[in-house]
């Protein structure tokens, strides 16, 4: 079985149904955000967003391997001066569907434009929600370690007695830590906040995320030859990054102009998926 990359022009609500169950290692995607303005990308009103997305998440749950992970990039919407609760409502309904809401990462947009409204400031962050099918999923934490940072020079210089043993935290949380474990280490584990710049103008798409975003999660949750799915392909970032990292990739895009843009940058391949005897049937190949 050899898989490279496959991009599909069509509605992911139908195309995902053609993908075999328990076959995807990582799903990472950024669907259209809720937006009452119909002339924007998506145009799905917040009041309808959960009911619109649940049939999609149901199919994603089916195709994801028990050891796999789903990363959902999503953002709240402000309506009449109040933040919508549609993201929280979606999380609750997906848990009822069978998903485990395992973790939440924050994407801090380092180059976000400033802004001011009567009752709020510009958001400079977005959610990256992690969902899993089981509690035992593949996660390669060492692959995303970062340099220890300047804090170590002062923090590890004069250690107290409590810094040298694992004891109960002073705030009563029960999670103590042995600070001395980090002496002489060059790298440490990162936090769940990703500080990444946005990329839009150079990708001809209004909602493109930077290469570093899928790259980070692909490193964390997959190994070479694993399969990555993006059901809302957009500018194709996930597929291109997955290819570069020697992962197999499937991308689905409903907007013809975005599909054609990605297709021009993707080498045509014949797709034999998941040991089937016939190529995966798509409209584009």
C-alpha cells in the first residue's frame, strides 16, 4: 500500500463517507467559522452552527483511528456586543457524540492587527481543540520540545529544598514538581500556547493558517507514513506540510477556485487507499 496525497473537490459531508472507518491518524482542520454575514467565507449563522457541524464530526469520528487525534481550529463570534456560546455548545454536543475533549491549545497570533470596538479589543488568539476517540492515543511529546529558555539561568541557580523534591503544590492543587529535574537540560516540553504569525496574503486565501501550525501537530501526533486528513482544505497548507513531512494526506475542498489553486501545486498521483483493489474515486483524478 502506497499513499502520497489526494485532493478532492466536493462537499466534505459526502466525501468523508467514502473514506474507510478507522483509517486516519490525524485530522487537523479549520472549518468556516460561524458568521451571520452571508458574503463571508462560510456564512453559517451561530444559531445553526452546531447542527451544521455535528453530521461532519460524526463521520470524522468514524474515520479516525482509535489511536488518532482530531485538532479543530475554531473561534467564537461576537453578536450584538456579546460573545456567542456556539463553540462551547459544540464541545458539549461532540462529547455526547462519543468524542473525548482531551486538551485545548491556544494559537496566539503574534502579528495580529490592532483594533477597538465600543466594548472590546481585537482578539489575538484562536482555539485549537483536541478531541480523541479513546484515552490511549499516539502522542510523541519529545518531537515538539523547545529550548529551555532564559528562565533557567535564574530559576535553577539557587534552588530551595522544596525545589529538589516532588511535594504537594502550595496552592493545594496536588500537583507538585521537582524543579531540579531541569538542571543541565537543553530542551523542555512546551506549553499549550502556540505563538505563531498569521499568513493570508501570500496564500490567496482569507483564512489561511501558517505552515508551522499543522507542522507542530503533525510532529506531535504522527510519524512518517501516517495519514493526515483536512476536510476543509482551503489554501492547502495541511496537505503541503504533510507531504513535506513524509505523511500521507487527504484534503477536501468545496470551493472550486481554492481547489484549483491547490491542484496546481500538487503533483497528480494515482491513489490506492487502504489496500483496496481500485483507486479512490474522486472528481479530480
